[in-house]
C-alpha cells in the first residue's frame, strides 16, 4: 500500500545508549568483509532506544505491538533453516494500538548472559543481534542490529609449557618446547628447538598455525582446516647440539579464542604444526594443540613489555639446555613415553608432556 | 674446464644482476612509502627487498655484493625510523610488527634494523634487545646466509654496544659484560657456520670451498676486531673472559683453516700488553690445535710481534715480571712435543723466532741464545739427522738460525761463547758449512773483529775448518777455481784479523794458525801461508820496537824467522817456486832491516834459498827475468851483508843475469845488474854505496854488446834506448866513466837506426820513448848550464 503513497509506514532505528562512546571492533562477516560493530562482553547490560519514525506524520499507524529482542544464535551453513538460539530475550515496547507520530522507546536488557564469542567461520556462524519488530497484520517491520561479543578469560591457573620429543629413528631426534600451552590473543610464543641428533639434511623449518573448525555431530561431522600462518623459524641445516629459538608475536592475526564444543554445535581449535623440510622436499611434522584465550583489558605495550618478551626467551633456553644435557648423557627416551604414529612416510617418535 | 668456469661466471653475473634489479625496485617502493609515511607498506617492501637474500644460487662473492646493496637500503630505513622516534612519533609495537614476516631471513634483518633503532631510542631496552637479537639469529643455520646475517648484526650494533666510559642516559641498561657476551656469542656462532661450510656440497669442490671460506674469513674476524675496539676490554677482562672464549671456540672447532686464521687474528687484533699477560694460555692452546695447522707461523707471528714491541723506543718494554723467554721456550718445547709429525724445518724455524726473541728482548743474555741452540741440538740428536743437504728446507732454516747470532752480535768472539753453536754447525753438509764459514769470516772482516787470543783462533779455525782443510765429506771433483780463489782470499784476509797486542801471544796465534793452515793442502796453502809469513815478519818488527823492554827479543826474532822459513818451505814442498822466492826475498829484507843478532846469516840464508829456487825451480824465461830482477832489486836494497857475503851474491847475480836465455832478457838483466855495483851496500863500508865505476861500465858495455847481437831491429833500438837511459842515470849520478861522448855515440846510433824501423805502433812507442829521453836531456842540459859543464858537448 505504501507503494502507492497512501497508507502509513514506519522506519525503525535502534540506537544504543552509549553509542557515542561505546567501543567498536572489526568483525568478519559471512561474505568475508570486515565491518565494525559495537563490542559487548558477557553480563553487560544492553540498553538503548528504538526510534519508530513515521513516513507520513499525522497519519495513523496501526500496529499489533512493538518489541525488541536480544538473540544469540548459531547458524550452521549446511542447515540454514535451523538457527539454534542459545539466548533469546524479549522486551515489549508497546502494546497493539496506534501511533500518530514518531515515537522513541527505551529498552534495557540488564546483565545479559553472553556465554560465547561471536564467530564467523567456514561452516558456522555465531552471532548476537538486537531485533526490533513492529508487528503488522500483513508484514512486520523489523530491524536488526548485530553486535559483537568477546569472551574474556582470566589467566589460566595452570599453564605449563609444551615439551615434545620427536624424531626418526637413527636419523633425527629433536626436542622442542613452547613456553606455554595457553596463550592469549596478543601473546608471544616463545620456545626452543633442540637438535639432539641430525643425520638428514634439513633445508628449513617452519611453524604453521592451523585453525580447525569442527561442526556437526555424529556421522555429520565436518572438519575445516585452515592454515592461518606459516612462519619460517629456521633456514639451513643445523648440526647436532644446535638450538633454535622460537619467539614471535604472530598470534594476533585472524584468530579467535579457542572454542570447545560451543553449544554442542561446533568447536574451533588451534594447533601449532612444526614442519621440517629436508633436501628431498619431504616434510616431517609434529602437531601440538594450543589454547587461545582473550585477555581482559588490553594495555598498550610498553617498552618494558618488549624487554620482558625478549628476556623470556632466555629463561626458556635454560631449561631446554638442561634437557639437552640429559639427552646427551645417554638418556634415551623411556619406552613408555613413546607412542608411534604413522605420519607421511616416516615414523615419528612422539612424546607429549603437558 | 675454463669454458664451464666462464659460463658459471656469466650465470653468477646474471643472477646477481636480476637480484640487484629486484632490490632496486622494491627499495624504491619502500622509500616512496616512507616518504608518504606508510610505514607498514614500507616494511612490506623492505621485507621483499630482503627476500632476495634468501637465494642459494649466488657464490659468496656475488652474495656479498647483493648484501652490500641491500644493507645500504636498510640503512635508509634505519635512519628514517630513528628520525621518527626522535620526533616523538610512537610507532607502536614495531619490534613485534616486523616479526610478522613469514620468512626468517627478511624477518631477522628487519628485527635487527628495528632493534637497533629501539636501542638508540629507548636505551632502557638495550641489554635485552641485544641479547634477543644475537639469540634469534640462531634461526639461520645456512652458513653463507647466517654469516652475512650475523655480520649485519655486528655492523648495525657497532655503535650501540655498551662500553666503559660511554655517556649514557638514565636508565640505560647493559654494561661491558653484556657487550663481551654479545660479541663472543656472535663470534662463536659465526665460527661454527664458517667451519660448517666445508662440509657442504661435493668433496670434489673442496678446494673451491676452501677458497670461498678464505674470502669469508674476514666476516668472522670482524668479531674479534669489535672486541678489541671495546674500551672496557682491559687486560683483566681479556685474560678472564675474552681470550678464553675465543680460544675455546678456536680449539674446539677442530678445523685447521679456522684455527690458523683465528690465532693469527688474535695476535694481530689485540694489543701487545694483552698478549704479554696471556702468553701461557695462548701458547697452550697452540699445542692443542689440529695437526694440520701450521703452528709455527702462529708462534712466530706472536714472537715477532712481541720482539718488535720490546724493541719499540716509545714503548714500556717487557715488564720485568714476565719471563718472556722462559715462557716461550717452555711452551714451544711442549708444542713441538705434542706434534710429532711437525717437519724438522718447522721445528728449526720456531727456534729461529725464539732466538730472535732472545736477541731482541734480552740482547745481553747470551745464555738464552745458547739455550735455544742447545734445545735445537737435542732435537737433532733425537732425530738422528746427519749432514743435511744444502737444498733441504731444514738446512736452510738451520742456516737462518745460525746466522742470527752472527748478524746480531757482529762479533765472532761472542758467537764463540755459544757452547752449542759449533756442534749444531756440524749438522750441515759440506756445502752449507762452507757457505756458513765464508759468511762468518766475511762478517768478521766487515766488522774488523780482531781475534786476540790463541784459544779463540783455535776455536774459530776449527769452526770454519771447511775452508781451511780438506773434509772427509767434500765432493771428489775440484771446486770452481774462481770460487775457490775467492774463498781462500777471504781466508787470507781473515788472517790479518788475528792480532794480539802482546807479541808473545801473537806468536802463539801464528803458530796455532800455522798448524791449521799447514794442513790445508797444496791448493789452499798458497793462499793462506803467505799472509801468515807476512804476519810473522810484522811480528818480528814489533819485537824490534820492543827491544828496549824485551831482553830476549833477538832470540824471538830468530825463532820467528825460522818459523817463516819453515812456512815458506812448506810452500816449496807444494811445488811452488815464485811465491816462496818472493817470500824469501821479503824475509831477507826484513831480517836485514831488523838487524837482530845473527841477522846476516838469516838474510844470507833467505837470499841463497831464493837463488836456489831460482836456479832449480824457475824455468820459464819470463819468470826467470822477473825473478832475477826481483832478486837483484832485493839485494840492492839490503845493507846487512858484509863484503864477504856481498861479493859472492852480487857476482852470482851478474852471472845469473848473463846466463839468461834470450838476448833481450840478458841485456836487460845485465843492465839492471849495473845498479848493484853502484848503489849496492855492504856492511863493511858502513853502509855506503859501492860506486864501482868500472864494474858499472863493464856491465853497461856488456849490455850494449848483447843488444848488438839482437836480430830484431826494433827490439834492438828499444834496448839501445833503455841502455841509453841507464847511461844517463849513471851520468847524472856522476859516474865519471860515463862521459858525454859515450852518450853522444849511443844517441847517434839510435838516431841512425830509428828511421829504418817499419812504421807500426810499436815503432811509434819507441820513437816516443827516445824523444822523451832526449827531451829529458835537453831540460837537464839547460838547467845545469849554470852549475857546470857536465853536459858540454852533448849533441841533441
């Protein structure tokens, strides 16, 4: 009806109370673009105004009620029809009736629980949004507004280093160590790689960061692996006794906190792949999962922080040297700590200690 | 092969060219972005630029060129960033940002560049960043790329290393210890990479790789240079931290190429004062080096440096508490001990430098020098060497060794004090002994070293016996006569250096020398004995001078002459004639002049010996003429003979003269004899001249008669002119028998004969002679007109 210029229509606009000051963050949308959205945390109150603007002031505008919803939902792309809402809050703003002029309605969702982090993945999306609806007899007028939620964690209580030994019998024996198993998103990974035995010619070594998104359950499980970054940490062939430092702050790129079994629908996990490439181009790799978490307030790093990062590397090296000394002292890996798994053409001896 | 080499070179040029082009493009982009303040983009381009350094295709030389091109561009970035920081612009987390670069080579180069900017701008972070940088570079294990990366690190940090005496802001971290650790670690890692290069690639390219490694060694050495430039590296730090660190690396890398270079580098880079304090540890490390290392060169370099230092005029010299020589001597011994395969010439050249050290640092310690010789001797004894060939390296080294004391002391007597000099000398073969002996004698002569004692003479002559006597190991063929003469002349000259102020001692010396030279064989004694005889005559004169204080001088003179007689007789036995004849004549003169008791008998004996030599041994007519001329001359000078002895001698002379074979010789000899009857002197007339006018005239007439018999007309004229000259001489001496008429007759005869001579060069000479003779007469005549009529009637 409004096409013909008669009948009344209205526009809805959602304005957050602290829109002027509220922090916005970039977030990737489904089509891969990045947009800025308001940022909320778990338990934060979401409040604002819904402006209903009438197109033809003075004319009556009939409606069946006005409401606003706060929704948190998971969409699986292969199952577009079904959205799994894990949060759904509704506030009625107006009972069915008439509006004769544009009107503003305040709303407030106090201390809303937002248990999960916003996420846009290959096969799944977890989003939060506000939806204002004016119910009409024929077609409702709705307006959605996406927000982004970051889940914050406290420092993990237990954060032991990752130590692994890996090798090919009589060819290669290396030991590597990452200083932690749990990293926050702006963290620095510090580590060392020890070459206890080198009888093959290594060309270079890199660490790949792998994101693995798992969706679905039972037989319908989909894994989506994504190499986020390749990071060369060694060039050339080391000799026995050499130790190669790892030290980099490359975690901030395109990464989210680790998500495990979110609402029984999906998981996002991260792995560090240590990849060694020898002169024949054959790769040897060893994977270790790391847990990523988001740290509370993000303070500008000062120079002393830089220094702290730098010095951390040496503390790591001290322990690793001890390990090397032990290994050179004739200590072979205890058989119980070894488990073999087939990987490529080569057999790796693997020992993981968390 | 050259073709492939050429194509390889072309390939290299092409690859390098491509890489440099890419660097130009990317670095241009980087600068543009910097100009527009787009830092992240600039870093991306910088990273792309640096990506070129990831290549494995370039040779070290080409890689170096590429590296230089790129490091210039990075310098631009560094300056930009430093400026930005200075302006207060906060470039957040730059140190972390550059770490996003996926490849390690660009990442680390950028990290270093930014790291240094941070250190300059936030000096609180210096210590940690330096540590981080040097540690992170471990990620590059490829030798060539790693070496250049670490070189870049070293270059960039050269002005920001903590040091003593630097002016710092508050809160600056790091001290000299951090710098030392930093450079030592970098050095150790670079050295490992450098050593590892040799294990890369095919073993057939080994030589090429060694060459490449030599080209790259300066990169490793720069670390040591940097350490030496640090103010804070003082003697203590050097002794306790720096040197042990370097040596540890050098010894443990077990690579001869690296070891040789590093040890050399240590010596050259650090100051002498440091070396003095660390001699023991340095030398101990030398003993532990790889067997292929030329330890000799290293130790020699150190010794030479310290010797130079000790010698420097403005320097403090060697501190008294450092027993430089003892330390070196011990350590060198242990080095030699630890290296059984060391070639013996190297062992000797080590001793050469030891001796140099002793000479330069302790010039008055002869015992040190002797100790070195002793050590060398012991080593030789152990090796069972015998007469090493002149051409062998060890012989050359030994010669160097033994020449040093000769050259430095410039006094053979000091050399003689070295107990072990002579035994070592005996290890030479014949040729070398000869060369060395000549060298020592030459040195003695050059320095006018006088040998004053009989024992010394004995020792020297024993030492140089190769020149004095035949040797069991000398070659069977005769030596080159010219060389031999030169060598023996040297010995002859040397005899004059045997001189004692004390005549009795001198006599002993001559006796000793005589013993040595006497055994020299016929070839040598003709050179060596004559100087000895002259020395003996000289000694006799000295006794005469001391006649007032020495009662027994006459007896001693007698002894000397019998010594001379014996010596000359030795020459006669060697089938020599003219030489002994002359020596006898000389002796007769000397005896006559000294005039000791019995001198006439001695002189007569000597004269008669000369005569019998003349008669028995000299057969060549020319030699006869010159011999008889000499005899006549000597006899004419002698005034010691009584008439009893004089008469038979002069008659004998005249007789001998007239018995010569050739007429011309007869003529001349007889003419000469005329002199005997004029100026000869016998002791009977108190030494006055005989002036027997009649006998003179007889002689001259006889000469004329003989000349007349001469067939060769030009020779005849020549003889006439010569006789004319004799007449003129006696005329001037107022021999009454020689009248103007006699002169006129003779002049007339010559004038008659002269035109008949064939025109030739000889005739010209004869005419000139005659002309000069007449000219002389004319002058005499004119000048004497005033005082007499001696020349009246002379027809000219």
